[in-house]
C-alpha cells in the first residue's frame, strides 16, 4: 500500500514539529505532505493537495476546528478528518462526529497507535480514543434519559451551558469571565460554539432560543 498522505493542522508550531518528528519514523506507512496553522491556510492546502487524512485540533487559536471540519468535508469529501486534541470531553467527540469527522484521538497517543488509527480511518473506519469510547456510551444513555445539563441534547458542552445560563442572566462577557474564572477570549470562543450549535448569530438570539426551549427555568 502507498503511504497515507496526511496534512497536519495545529496553531502551535511545537505540536506540528512534534507530530512530524513522530510520523517520520513511519515513512513507509504515513507521509506528511503539508501543514497549516489556521483554517484558511488549511482549506487552501487540502483543496489543492487532496490528502487522504487531515489531522486537526478542535481549537485553532480563536478559530474553531469543528467549523473547519465542516468546510473540509464539504469541499474535499474524499479526505477524512481526524481530530487530535487535549480535550477529553465526550461532548467534543459527539460534536466532531456530527461535523463529519472520521475520528477523535487524544494528544497523548503514541506513534504506533496514531499510525494504526490513521490507517483505519483511511480505510473508511471511524475511530475514537479508547479512553473516551466507554464514556460516550454512558453519555449517550444519560442524554436519552434527560439527565444532563441544559442544552446537552443540542450538543452544548457543560461549559457552554454555563456560559449560556449567565448570558440569559444578563451578564456581560467580562462578568461571565470573572464568574467562571476564564479569559474573555475563552468566553468568546464558548459563545461562538454555542451560537453555532443553537444556529444563531448573536447573544440576543441565543437568549431567545434558551428561553423559548425552556433550557433554564
């Protein structure tokens, strides 16, 4: 078999360098053909090079890897997207799969395991880090019973639900950041995520959806 052609996408140069060094030891099985630090550059590379797999982080600085996944699966449907992230939250896995990803792995994966998983994805399989798979099953069952936080059934993470709750209470981004001990930029990132999942474009519309659907009583 020809080596799997991979494009790496991460906003940290050190991560990109580490991944290239790790995969260099498997040259007969995997070949890195490009790397990008942001969504626009990644889209140009993928539509031009048409790799077999894109290895992508959930967060790309202020940009969303989930949004990029949707773009790539639409513009290059033959390319599989695999998330490689530090976020071991099963809600991110659900959202990644909804976005069209072929896999979700954690950054603590070693070289042999990563290469094996990339080969599986390139062959059409969907892969999830083993430490998350069991938790996903439990989460799915609890979601079905309505035992999770408000908005979980819409794909909101617990933190996004907390941000939305404070938004409904009338707090500003600065006040939300102080309440949750987050930076304002992180709050903005959570807002972008919950806007996308609620299919709205601003805070007033998000509040309207939350109130209409009775997410917070």
